[in-house]
């Protein structure tokens, strides 16, 4: 935020963060501060979210009574994330409302205790600074971006008169509440489109979406082939026992009873089922590198083919595992039961493509592929696949369990009409969803405009009767320094004798970074390099030493790969 070139409104003054509030970095976390003698809850950067303070996962460490006086949070304190793997998230801010009594904070958090500013106005300015990229500009680090308490304290802060601060906060709250209400209404509308999709799918597979073929044929005085006859012509036995007890599709019915012309068959009776080929080291290299689909390529929106891997499939294996247009692919396993069996249709996007054993392939025989996709989408979204999946941690649908699932089969002509009607309605639902999502994407910009207007003096009118900000600063003076509180607090009566801290780390205990990379002989992420070199993530001094060592080696013996501001990997620099 180029605040120095800002034209400030009448009565405002450009000052620094250090002049509007007391800035302090939290207490370092260290193993020798876990004796339990003065166990105290503390906040870390992970507790500061865009929605405010999250206290669902608050840790504890020792803070002596004297340390608590310095590091304990007070209602109205502003907390900011000091570091993040993403420059965009550095300086994320929230107000402490006293959610936990006697809570302190760690050195991944910067605290501002407002002095010449009301907390809510400071929060508006800090959110503007974060969103405008001002914090990212001053953050430093490779891999982990650090705002730094000293750099933060020196940043410009536009300060209005105190009375105007209150008017700005009131107006910003009103506008932000309007934005939140409108956003909430759209989020509800978005959820309704998902529910609408399910209603369409349910109607499609239970015989209520279009007029039954049997009824239509009777009215038109013509013959039609029922689903039972379709199965008989294909010499497929109708086996109802394989899916007994499965909810939802035992009897596809309309308003007046069993839909005429339909039968509830099983997946195995209406198509061919095959589990994909296992991925193994011996298939990594070979004479026949072949693209293949895995569960990660199957999404709720269809197939995602931007990251398709390859492994060796011999010509004989290709004849077994090669996909053809119309094949339905389903995720066989997932960490979530709601994602098991997620289906998509293959339309021949990649010639000669095969599939892995995290995918089940269904090749229709008695149903159209598009109708089968509707059935499988319904089984997935109704939770039927999730209910039959098995496993701990990773849920597996299993080819045999999938084969025994119920499949509501209408006459062939009715399948075609169901597909046309369902796809038309689902497309309408998708269009609604796209429009809603586009509108939702604009709300972040709306919030930013409010924060920017608040920080730049464009949100409310100025009142020349207000005490100018310069006079406010002169009257209040500089913020008190918490360090003085600590020094005064330690007396014979309040001092606590703690066990002496051990120096558990010697310089020679850590390895040189080039040596670690030479031993590893591959690209290494920064967190992995940090640990492999022997640094302790719980010691702030080790974090600083690591980045100093890295700075000395980058460009000399070490070469970053990828985006150095985010999650860079590093390797040895090519000496040639």
C-alpha cells in the first residue's frame, strides 16, 4: 500500500503502526517450556482465520506469571499472522474478543494493542494492507514468508480523527453486513441447485421424469419392448436377490405404483464390469508407455485430464484395459465415503488410454451409457455407494459389491427420453450454478472496496469539528512498551525460579545444506531440507539460522526450482 503518496482527508495524518499501538511478537515455543508448571493456552498463526479467531484447536505451554503479564491477550488486541507458506496469507488479522480466559500467544503471531486507534478501525486498515499486497511486499523468506514485527511496526498507517474512526467502523459494519447477507442468500441458492440436481436424478431413475413408455405406447396403439423382455432377449437372468436390502431402488415407482415396463436389475446384469490394472514399479518403464486414468482424474464435474500419468501396458493388456467412448469410469476408492463411486463418462478424449485399479470401468450392454451415468450419479449422491463401501481410512467400493448394486432398467426408448429430459434440466441447473458462482466471486472484491474506502477516507464524510489525528497523537503520546511491564513485574515476591534452560543445540549438530542435497541426490522441499539438516522447527533461532544458511548458498551451490515465494524445492546447482 503506497500510503506515502496518498492524499489524506482533512484531519487525517500518516503515521506508523508503532505509533497507533504497542506491537509485540509472541513468545517462542520450545521443548523446555513444557514442564506443565504454568501450563497456559496460547494462540498460533493457525488460529487466525479469515472469519476471525478459531479456538477449536488451542495448544498449551508454560508461561510464568511474569511472562503472562507481557504475553496475555486483552479484549480488543489485534492479532496478525507473522509467517505463512503463502505471501497472500501473511498479516491475516483478527480481533481478540476474550474467547478464552488467560490466553497468551506464540511468536508466529504479532499482537497490536491499540493506543490511538479503536480496534475495529485498525482491523479494517490491516485487512486492506493484507489484501492490497502491502504485507506481501515487506515479507521476507524463501518458502516461508515472514512479516517481521520490526518491519510491520515501521509500516505507514493512515490515521483519522477518533470520532471519524467510529463513524467509519459503523458504516463499514453496515456495508459488510449487507454484503454478508447477500452472500449468504447466494450460498443458499447454490445449495438449492445441488438439491435440484438430486431431485432430477431421483426422478430419472424412479420413473417419474417422463411419461412411461408403456403408457405412451398404449395411447398410441403400438407395441414396445419392456425392460424384462430386453433382459430375456439378451439371455440375461434376472437376479433380484443380489441387491436385497439396498435402500432406494428396490421398486422404482411413480405416483400410481410400480412403473410399467421397468425392472430393477443389477449392475452386473446390464453391463460389463472391470477393475483397472494395478500400478507397480515394474510398470514404470517399458516399451509401451500408455496414458491411464486414475481416481484423481474423476471429479464431480467430469473427467479432469490436465494431469494424466503413464505406465507400461503391453498390446495384450491394452486390448483388455483400453477405454472406448461410452465407458463409464467410477472411483473405486476414496478417503471420503461421499466420493466413492463418483462417475464420469469417457468420450475418447485421449486415444489409446487405459485405466488403473483405483477405477472401475462399466461398459453398457442393456442400457445407454448416458442413462447408466444418471443411475450411477444417483447411487453416488444418494449415499448408496458410500453405504456399501468398506475400509478403514480409505473406503473401497469393490468391483463385486458394485456389480451387486441395484440398477433400475426402463425400456430402451424410455431411457433415451429420460436422458434428453434429464440432461436438459441438469444443464439448466448448471447454468444457474455458474451464474451464482460468478456472483459469489465478486463479494471478495466488494469487501476489499469497503476496506480500501475505510483506509483511504472515502467511506464517510469528514467533520471539521473533530479533533485532528495529529492532536490525538500529541495528546496520547507513544504507546506503552510491554517490556517495561515485564521488568517491573519481576520482584522477589513474584519471580519464579524455573529450571535452567539447556542449550540442546550446537552448531556442529546441523549439516551443511549442500551436503544434505548431495546425499539425497534429488530435488528437496524446504521443510524436508530443514529437517534433514537437523534444525529444530520449535526453536526460532534454528529457523533464523536455516534461512541465513540458505541465503548464503542459493545461487552459489543451491538452485531453487519453482516459485520461491511459495513452496519452492531446491537442488544442487549445476557446476557446468
